[in-house]
């Protein structure tokens, strides 16, 4: 990370010190039981956003506080974790490889992330059962249903398998057979209050085989980063709405919310639906 300007070095140093201070506190909180250790990640992500210069704007209505929720979001960057985590107490579902990442893997474990090995169907059953238990217990679980990060200019097709598995898990936990899905659209809109186009949104994304260090340097050099979180209408999946239909509705809601964020026009027509892009 050579070539960082002094201001970026200072912000990165403050973030590192804050991480070292809060880390042992979170370890102690987790030892107290599964209901503990939810508040510190919220504080940490807000602190992280401040250090990295991330300015969040929220539109729409989030799930009620204290109500278990399955939040289905698009995925653009590693920064999404702090952007969403700064809004409320929650946990994430991540691919099993994340657990082995330096630093990020440890931080994910400290937030009680559910790691899923998609190559082992038997492992998936255990993870979804835990998802169901946490949602029934009044906790919020975030699922990046695209299965990977996008390039910041489009929403990839959502996968319905995990949504269906979470629904089944809730049924086994004594629920009424229905689960409420809360669509959430993440859009990085630009820098320093200036709206960006496709090039700027793509530059803020982390996808494909991009290396982390250069991307982090670019984020620090950018200064203020603007991002909008847009909540869609809740979707009730269960007896009347199948998992495939619920997935389709969630994907449509996320695409519509992103188009509105980018164009500023509610209900803007989807001109690029066939190629997967959300807007020009």
C-alpha cells in the first residue's frame, strides 16, 4: 500500500487502533452467550465507515427493531459489510472461504457470521437451520443472494436455493411456514456528494480477481464515498408465495430501487433488463 497520502495513513492507523481496542471486548462479549456480542459490531462498522470516509444515506423502511428478518441484498464490495452493519444489529451469511481470509476472516467470525460451504449440501442444511434459529430468535440475517460481488453497474440474478432453505428451517423451528424477506439495494453513488456514472460505480466495486490492497488504497485515496441503502417492500414467502417467486420479486425490488437511486425517478423503466444492467 505504498503511495498513500498522509491523511489516508492517519485514517487507516486510527481504524487499526480502534480494531485492536474493540477486538478483545467482542471476544469477551461472545463468551457471555449467543445473545451477546451484537452491539459492538454495530459500533465498529460505524467507526469503520467514518475512518474510510463512507457517507451513508438510507431510503425506505427497514425491518422493525427486534423482529427477526431475512435481509436479501445485492453485493458490490467488501465495503458492503460495514455499510450495512452500521445500520443495525445483524449477522451475515458468507461463503466458507471468507473464514480463512487474513483479518477479514477473524472480523467475520467475531460478528457471528454463518459460513456456508456450497460444495457440500450436508453443510448447507446445518447453516440454514442456524439461520432459521436466529431469525426465530428475533435477529436479522443478511444474505447476498447473487452469490458473488457485481461490478457496481448491474444486479446479478438472485439464487433461490438459500431462500427456500431458510424458509424450511423456520418451519422446522415451529414457525407458521411463512418468512418475511426484506430486499435491500446497495448503490455507491459517487464521491464528495458528486453523482458518478457507470465508470465511477464500477471503480468503487470489488469483483472478479481484484486484489484487496490496491482496492483499499483506492478507497482511501477517494476521500468521501457516497452510498445509498434503499429498502424495498417486504415480501412474504411461504404458503402463497413460492421461493422462486419470492426470489423474483426480491430481485425486481432491488433492481427498481437501484434505478431510482441512480436516476432519481421513482418507477424508472428498466431499459437494460435483458443484459442484467440496472441503468445506463
